[in-house]
């Protein structure tokens, strides 16, 4: 049954509703797919299954920053349903292989396919999307891992219903450079789309099959149809083909109204593999495929079962958990074969799958550590995909899209991802192979790394973003040092431990901020901590200002605290962060810095660990206070429910962790720092099959403070818990109160790890 309250609308199609039973949607009913489609969340509401190659979703037919996922809640028209979408990013790409139903063919190449719709006629739930357009066409979408499944119902009286396939469906950064459509027979079409965009080289192959024969077709608005002697149109079956340097299109024309089902399978290897992928859906039973998609999401969401008396909180949590299982996405065929952007064909070893869409600057912080709990069956392949990227390109990825290095953002953050997995003894990943790849990134000859090694920091007169780069490289180096120690490479352990302290070179004890320096060691003047410059080459801080970036020392919070000349300097600086005026200066401020509480900016990732830093200096009650404030003010059950870009799962992962009551503030090695649980109970299935339960007794909107804690019935005094402890199973119980317990977590024996102990 399709439930109305996903987006408070009521269009139901009885043929679909009968196929999915209410009892099969225990958890998916709590997912609101419109969260993130408003504001600057940049999510999409369409049909996909976890981490799949296909993300079949409507596109509004507009360009611009708020349409980088193809869809924004402010639009009232749909131009097509394309098969590949980026979730929550700040840059537009993909939207490949677009299909749009038309009431009749149009004998023109370039046409405006946009059709208006009313939101009361739109339904979205995990694995399913449905809309009735104002022209009377009803569209329903579902998907498997590599196949998008369309159901188009044309209004009575439609004599020539048409399905348009568009390879020039181009918005924002993306543009087609080489396209091909081939008519195989009267129900099968294959082709390819090569394009250039954020990923400078990308390709996708497709196979399209219809449930009933099309009677004729158009290429680019022209009619190549052969007519038989009885003047009835028939289809050539000799591989009629249309190619173009720019995007080509085809219109498949059917006879009479009714329903047309369309399957579109994708492959990154070739058209034959796309044809083979059609077998993921062997029949035309839309209801069955939709039900299977729902069950895949039920399984995914069931890994963490939560209890709360507040249904809104439950919807926010499960909508966030849904968004943590969207990216990265599959890139290989079912047999593990893929073709990278260079045109090289490879196959993942040991039956593995290749993944792409690694937004590592965002997701190393909370999403990837979450995967070490929620993705025991997929995470090995994701990690080995990072290593495959290294083998094919010479370095670990920074921001991998379609196997191309977009080189976006700072740091070399595949390192903490791999290091965290190795330190947790993650199966199926070769530690030595990973270590050598990590070490190579730390000595790369690009991205200002040579200057960082020479000076101990990135000088501003070498390139912009200097402070951010130094701080992030220092953390990544700390991660390498931990792996070096685990592998017995003690010389490297000493080397990278020393490099991990490079953050001190930017600290200004007079102001308490991390400040940019020149090669000569002098601070850049003048200094304004509120100043933001979005141009990366001119900026000192990436996507923010000194307030947000000066606290990025997650590996050595107590070492940072010792740099302040006065006692409790860091504590007081954190307090000031949350109470400072919420504005930025500068003529080209970064739009990514958003969701302000004082100068804390939850809408962008550099702030995400900051509220948890109080735990490291014996003030966890302040963390509890700030975390609950962030949860309550920055996450909502509405389209603008995220404070900024959702960022491929990171914004959601912060919510998943924090609503349960913990967070990987230093995202390597498996220490999860306590915050303030917004849920009454969270039951987590760990990768080894054991269950770990987090219970918040006497929890409420006002009882935000941890009064005391027990682990498996014994008093628990630490302000964090380890991954290993959670693997043992059991129950962590928080007794909540409306008054802070300043004694809890005050003793240094209870503090999470800092490099400087």
C-alpha cells in the first residue's frame, strides 16, 4: 500500500497499491523523501535502491545551483525522468539517459518537454515515485540496481502515445559529446552517452525495452520509418542508428492509449552488458519490482531500529538513515567488470563490485565510520574501489566521480577512511597495499603537499585555502601514523606523528584562531575572523572563515587546548563560537557556510565535530547542550529540513549518530563520543550480528543532560565508547536529566583519546 503521508498527498494507483502490503512497509513509512529537496539540500525524490547504479528521478528542466540534483521543491514542472543523479552535492552532473512520455510525437528536434504538475498528485517513497502530470499522463517509477522501470498510463483517447528518449538532456555542468541510439527491433533500443562535465570524461551505455511494440519512431524529430504495402507503418530491424557529437533523441510512437511499461538498463562497459542487465527484471510485473525495492529498503533501515514517542523525530531519523544509503553508487556490471573514464576495462577481484561517487571531504567525517556498522556486506568493495582508483590513476581519490578525479575540495581524505577500516581489522582489505597507497598520497607532488612538507604548513603565498589544507593534511597524517604503528613501521610512525602536529604552525595565541602565514613565517594581515572568500585560490579557509576552521584538530584536542596561553582558553573559545554574531564579511562569501548558531555553521562539514570537543576537556555537559540544540534546530520534517547541502550522506550521518547519542568526533580508530540522545532507544545490529542497544531513560525535550550511564548493568564513567565495545553487544543506558551533571566526564580518565594526553 502506498501511504499518503510521505509527502501529505493522496494520489494512489490501485494496480500498484495492491502489490505492496502494509505490513511490508514497517520502516519505509517513516521516510520522507522530500526532506532535502527544498532549501539548499540538493537531494532528489525518485526511485532507487541502496547504493545502486540507477537513480531514476524527475528533473524539473531547470539549471542553477538548487537544481544540481535535477529537482527542487520550488518547481512545478517535469521535463523528463533521467537515470543518474547526484544526491546532496554542490555541483551539477549526470542526469543521464532521460525519458519523457508525450501525448503525441513532435516533428521537431529541439523541444521543450516540460509539463506542469500539482504536488497533490505526487507520491514518493523508498524505491517508488509517482506523479500525474497536468496533461493527464500518469507516471510511476521503480528500480533495481541497474534497471529503471517506468510505467506510463496515457489518458483515454490518446491515439499516438509517445515515449521520448533524450541523450541531450543537459543541465548545469554536463554536456553530451558523443551519443548513439540504435533501434534493434520494435521493442528494443540500445545506445550510449559520452559526456563532459564535473567529471571531464564519462560514459554510460543503455538498453531500453518496451512492454508493447512501438509502431513507428522519430530520430531528432525526423521520420525514418519504412511503410509497407498496406500503408501501415512498420519498424526496421536492421539496427537503424542515429549518432551525434551532441545529444541525439528518439521518439517511440505507440498506437492507442493505455499503459506502456519501459525498462532501461545501464552499463559502464558496453551495450551488450546493458542488454544483459535487462534480465534483472525478467518480466513486466511492476508491482513485484516495486515490492522488492521496498523490501531492500526495509532491510537497510532495519539495521537500526529506534523508539521514540515523537513521530516527527522518527521520520527525521529514518529519512536521514535512508540518505546514508544512497551514495557511493555502483559502477560495475553484475560480474564486477567496468570501463573506467580512460576506456580501460577492468574487473574487481574476488567477485567484488566497483563503486564511484566518493565525496570524501564530506563523508570521511561520519558517513564512512557509520558504514563500519551498517554496511558489512558492501564496505569491503567500497574500500577496494578506492584502492582500484589508486591503481588506475596513481593516487587515492580526492573526489571520484565516474572514476574521474574531479580534484574537488582539500585534504587527502581517502586516508582516514582506509585507516579507520584497517584499525578496525576490516575484512577483505590488504593493509599493506592500503598503507602504501596512503603513504604515496602523503608525498604527492601536487595539491601544495611539497610546500606543506617543506614549511610544515601551506603558505598563503603558495596557494589559497592554506589554513584548511594544513589542518586537514595534519589530521590525515595522524591517521597514517596509527596504521604505521599497527603495521610495525615505527620510523614512519615517528615521521607522521611529527607531521600530525603541523597544525600548531597556524595557531595565533593572541587571537586564539588558526591564521594564514606567508613563506617568511609571518601571519597574513589584516585579519578578520568573520571574513569569507569563496574563491578557493584567494581564500584562506575553504567554504567558511576562521571561526569554523580554527577547531579542526580532531586528533589532538588537548594539544590544541595547550596552545592557548590562558587556562580554559579552548573551553572559552568554544563558548564564544556558539554565541558570536551570525554573520560573515567579504564581497564573495561562501554560500556553503550556513545553518548558523553563533559562528558554528552546521550546514557545512568543517563544523560537524566541534560541539563534541568539550568531551575532550572534561566538559561533556556542554556537548550535550549544544548537540541537542543542533538536532532540534537544524533537522526538520519538511523539504528544507537540512541546513545546507546534504552532501552525499554526511549531513544525514551526523543526525543518525547524534540522535542515537554518539559521534565519531575523531573519525579514525573507533571512538564514539557521547552527545545527547534524541531517541528513547536505538537497537543497532552490528556487523558480527550482535545487537547493541542505546537507551535514554527519562528522555525529553528538556531532559537533555546525561545524569549517569551504565554499560551492561555496570556504572560507566567514560564520555565515549569504542567500536570494539559495541561489537561485544549489550546495552548502554543513559539516565537523562534537565540539569547538567558537571561531575560526569570531568575526570581525565574518562576522556576520549587525544594525541597529547
